[in-house]
């Protein structure tokens, strides 16, 4: 997904606790990283986790089955519900709860770095605490 200024401007103000510009820079970088890694046949679950979380927070539309556009799903509970303050908090708590478990569900265990990326993104963008997510060099 190519992130435009319009995409960033449309993020509801209540969905972020960080400057909109900083959020947009992170989102665009995660999308670019995912695309570049994918073109090389590499699945970067950390960058993907950041991108998916940002899409949902931004209420972005994505390509769905059959080429139909749909709202981005939540990154952990995989719900099609629109990102709003109460649901963002619930998704954040669900992510942190899974991260605290000794063994994550199989779908998360098979995606190294994904859960940590989602937690870090929500902690930074939603809670306004900690540093923005990062990933290693390409």
C-alpha cells in the first residue's frame, strides 16, 4: 500500500497520541519495507505488523478477496470493526495479554516479530509511550 498525505490527514485525531506526521512517516516506512522485502521473497513480519496496525488505526481500506476494497482488520483479534478509541484500547490490551503469555497462539508463533511489532506500535501510537517501532537493516 502506498501511503499518501491524504491517507495520513484522514486519520481520526482521537486514534493517535503521537504527531500525525510522525505516524505517517512510520506507516509509509513500514509499507515500503514490507513491499521491498516481499519483492525479494522475504516475509518481514515485524514491518508487516507495524503496517497492518497503522492501516487499522488510520481506518485505511485495503484489497480484500476478489479485489474488493474493505476496511483494514484489527491486527490481533482480526475483526473488521472500525478503529475507534474504545476498540483501540481493547485491541491494545489483547495484544499485551498475548505478549505476556508463555506460549502465543500458533498463528502468532509462526509469525516471528509480528506480535512485538503490534504491541510496540499500539504502545507508541495509541498510548503515546515508548519509542516508535524499528526493524533491522534490509
